[in-house]
């Protein structure tokens, strides 16, 4: 594969023409005609005119040499390898770039200039007791109740309504990285240092004041700074499809940036030997050196040490990018090695029949749960669903737009960053996109057909029960290949020159009614020049083709889309989805895209930071919602500055009349408004509102809708009256959630004895096992971290009702006879509890030699490791001072490091 990282342009005829006119003469009138017919004057000619006008005595020879030098500069620029940015000194000077006269700006640059000026003027943190250099995330630009709003130059910040009723003014740096790239790029183009300086000041302040004890930043999906009270909200770290502007962060503070990236990896990687990962990180945990661990790899798929695998590619791609950035800017080789290992983990999940990868590798649950006629397909762990959201109803419940392509686009951009060293990343993406196109793409309706990655088509499939990707009764439908897919395939073509990438790009452009790019790059495109498209991804797609081919038709289409963006999405000096929207989000991609469009039309030495395919968002509880997503509930508002109370919120607060009125207005009783798929009936069960539950059931609410049913919630919360109502209406007392837990598991774990009796009396199975192989009684016994678990009243109740317990639980309770009984019945002695402990861990920690000998005689793994810390039974015995048991374990092959005796 030929690596084509940068555009390969040839000198245009206009350059030759200009030189000839200098050599043989050009009248003032002829020059005016030439300028009139060239609406977009080349940057090199404009600079030459400036120089000539400023030096009236410049000879023809000197003038010719000057123009020749500028043209050669242009040619060198257009043929150099593409990078996210060039290295530049951290200090900003007005001499960093030639200052652009505002009167000569393109309409795209003018709009970005206006936007940036408004952000600097109205978007800084001027709230709370302390004003800081930070930016807020967005502003209210239009008040539907006040036609004169904003005329006095006062704009309200976007506010997040907490469950307590407090209103937070969010400053989330993870949701401002496109803004920082825009400000950085604007300084590079215009030479005005204030834009980049403002971004750097915000980053510097964050490094000084918004860092956690272990070097992470309070930002991302579940943490942010509240400017109204100068306080951090949220204490966990989560970045998914977030790609920070590390280059600028490095210029601000290399040490803090390095520490952040190392903390980022150390917090989220929970086992370096196989890159087991958790998408949620601890802000305060003690961190180790991230790059000195041994990598083994092992099985492609494995069960995570956390309850459900968190190695989503949305998280993994963000980690990969950070490691590559540390290699790029910090010149450390190990982060690049680990980044390649992590990327390879996803590549290895590809199904051998189609070549399509899975979206995570540390969760063995089937994508369609137990409810599927072709369940045997999931015997092969490589089998999952493509595309990831086959049900329209849940397709945008978390991310408000297509995200399937975004992690892979980031790998292509990493290929750009690394130059020749990035060829492997580009090749992996080429293989992935080829597999998507050949196995799932349907040209007739420009869609990806939902399928299992072994090639089995599931279009039209209707789940019988709630599953991971959808709800009972919904239909699996095709996934339209929108312009995010266009950007992805166009970039893949630009990087690789692959013919199939061109074919897919052509089909997607046709399918989006943008015309025909031609059978090959040598054909004359027939594009829809009057398109109304205003998609930023469409603009990026045409710029990718222009970079590769130098065909002006693609640049003109990008300009048409840029014009549409200005007409449809640029209002009152801010970018919004439309003029009727209330809020502007500073981190939108449009201004950065317009800078790239300006640069493509006016080639210059200043390089605009690359646009990354991030979808930043904030998702802590909002008002009475267990989950609010700012991109979905705030930045989509048109009619009111606050989202109206949903039926789920009405059920949460017990407002029967509001629930009734919403149903009358046509709101679905089984609708949901968060990615937890919680319905109004669920909310009534959680909050013990029996009257609301009665109304919803009378209106036809599905009593067993899941994945977690209303009875699960009532049992978990101990709301007996609601549980009795649900059972009387034929709720399934043995319904399972995605973890295999029944309502009895929930009640036992929460130690609600009255609910346990109610469930068992109504047919609940006492020995049902969840996905971890634990019965409700096991859940009770294993819920403690103590080495010896006393027989609690709940455990006694369950056992009295006929519950069995596992070997782990029996040993946990020091019940030798019960442990022997289960072993004789064939029980697995190496089953682990939720902490990853086996029966041998507990027996060793108790110093119970007789049970240890029983377990070892029946095949117990002497070196089994626990979750997180990978502690062995011998370590449990040593820590508890049971020397005789320790020696016994060593004699049976326990691996002991000399450090254990230090």
C-alpha cells in the first residue's frame, strides 16, 4: 500500500502565467481583468502585490524573484507530509504569522473571526466569587419569551439543573477542545495572538486548579467545573470519543500534560498483562509507572475484572490517541508501543468470516442476550452486531449522532500524525472499512444492513425480551450511511488510494444526493452544485478528496457547503443548528471546518490544527432524570429555555395528573429518555408511587419491559406495596436483567426480608443463578469483603426456603460439611465471586487447613488471582499470618515473590 499522507499538487497554469506576465509585461488594464476573473486570488500573488505596492522602486527582476520564491513556497507547502500541526514555540508573538487585513478575509474566515471575538467577549468565566480565564461551555443566544434578548450585550450561560435544584454553570474543558483548536488556528492564520493566548490561559488555569491528586483533570462525561460556585462537580474520570488538543496542552505545560496522559492510562487500565480496561476512572487512586509492565496478551476475549467489560472502542481510541501524542510530543517510545498493543486488541476481535471487529474485548456476554433464535452463533465470541445500534429507537439515545465511524477516523488521523510510522494504523482502518463495505453495505438504499458479524443478516429481527441493544418488540432496521461515513471513507481514500474506498465514497455521496464523484479519480465529477447540504462532515469529505486529487470541483462543493453553513448555522455571531435554536455550543466543529476551508482555498504556510471526530458530552443526573446528556436535552431546545418535564420525571415526583395529561397528549407510556432505558413505570417503582404505577398499568404500560423490570426496581428499593401491585398484575417474578439477576437477587442483595418472602411465596426460584453463577444466597454471603462471613438473617431465610449456596459461599461461612457436599455433587471449586476470590482464597485467609486440603485435592487453582490486585490464596494466608497454610500452598506450587517476605 502506498502511503499518501499529504496532497500531491502540481504547479497550476496560473503560476506560470503570472511569471510570464512579469517577464513580458502586463498592462494595468490586463492586470485588472485578470484579478476580476480570479475571484479567489492566490495567497502568493496577494502577498506579491502587497510587497510591490509597498516598494514602488522594486525592479522587474527583483519582483520576479520575489514572486518565484512565493510560488516555490506554495509548492513546497502543498507537497509536504500532512501533520496535525507543526511544532511551534509556546510563546505567542504577533510575528508568528503575517497579520491578515480583515478587509481581505474570506467570508469563512470573517465568520470564524466574529465567532471567536464573541466567545472571548461573552464566553469567559465571569460567574461566582472568582472570575477565571476559563470558558463556559455555551450561551443562551435566543430567548423565545423575550424578542429583545441579547440587544444589551448580555447573554446567559448554559445552566445544568442538578437534582438538588442548584444551577451549575459548566466549564468542561473536554467539551472545549474544538474551540481551542479553532482559537489556535485563527491565530496561525491571522497572526493575532489573543485567540491562542486565551486558549492557553484556560489550559494553564486548569492545570493549576482543576487537577485531581493523581494528575487527572476534572473534565469529561461525568466531571466538570461549576463556574457559579467555583467548585468541581463529579469525582470520576471518563473520556469517550474525546480527543484533546494535546499539542497546545504540551506547549502550555509539558510536565502536566505528560503526567495527565500517564495518569489517564494508569487509571483506566486495570490489568496491563492483557489491557483489561474500565471506562470509568478513579480521580484519587494511587498510580504506578504506566509503561514498565509486562504485556502478555493472551485470549482475544476474556471476562473483565469489573462486573461488565469497559473496554469500549470509544474509550480505547481516546487512550490510543493520548499515548501516540505523548510519543509525538514527548519523544517517549513506550507510549506508542502500548498504543499499538491496545489498537491491536480491537483488530484481533475481527470475525474470521467477515473481518468486522467487535466494539470491546473484555465482556463475554452475547450481544443479543438469551433472546435469539440463532443463539448458537454467539458460541463464537467474535460474533457481535454490526452496526452497533440496529434498533432506531435506541440508536441516538446516548450519542446524538452517528459515532460508529469516529474511533476509526481517529486511527486514520493518528496515521497522519505519525507519518511513515503510522502506516499500520492506516492499514487496520482500510481493512475494517473494507469489511464493512463488502459484508454489510447495500447501495440501493445507501445503508448498512444489520447483521451478526459472522455474516448472518438480522434485518427485521424483533426481540422477544429486553436485550442489550434494544427493547422487546422493536425491529432491527438498516443504518443509513450518512455523511459521517462519507468523511470516513473519503479520508481512507486520501490516505491509501484504495479503489474500493473510492467506490464506497462514490456510493455514499450518491446516496446522500450530492451528485457523482465519478468511477475513478480521473473522471469528471458531476456534483450537485446547488445542494442545500450544510453538514460539516460533508464539507470535510470534499476537502479530503480535494487534498488527494487537487480537483477544484471538490473544493467548490466544499465551498458550497461552507456557504450553506454560514446561511443556516451562523446566527448572531455564533454557530447553532439553526436560527430557531436557543443555545450555542462553543465546541461545535463548524468554525474549525471553515478555517480548513479557508486554508484550502488560500494555501498558506500556517497549518490549522486537524479536526478530530470527537463527540464530547456531559451526562450527570439532570433535574429528576437519572441521566441527562447536554447535547440531547439542552442544545436541541427551540421552544423553551428548559426542557419540559418528561413523563418519566412526572412519575419520579409522583405527579399523577401530569402523567395523565402527557398520556392524553400522546406521550408513550413505555417511552424512555435516557440510555438506562428507564420508563415511567420504572420511575414509579423506584420512587414508591403506587398510584402512578396503577395509572400507567391501566393505560397499557408493559409490566415486564426491561432490561431491568419495574419489579427489579421495587425489590431493590424495598417498596413492598408497589411490588405487590406488580405481582398482582402478572409481573414476571423470575425476569432477568442483562446481568442475569432476578428480582430475588436484588431483594437479597439489599436485605429486604419482606420482599424476599413475597417473591418466594409467588414463585420466585431460590436457586436461580445469574451470569456470574451466583444464587441470591451467594450474593448475600459474598457481598462482604470479610474473610469469614457470618450467616446473616437474610442468608438464613433463603437457606430455610431451600436455597443452595456455592462452594465459595460455603467456605466463606467456614462450613466444611457443606463445601464437601457441593464438591461431591460436582461443583466447580474454581468459581469466583464478585471480587474475583475463589473458595481457596477464603480458606487460606481463614487459615482453615482442612478446607484448603479439600479444595487442593479437588483441583483448586493455587495461583488464582483476584480482581484488580491479582492476589493469590498464598498472599491471603501470608497477610493473615497463617504460616502453616502458606507453606502448604507453596508445596503445591504457589508462586511466591521474595518481596512477599520483605
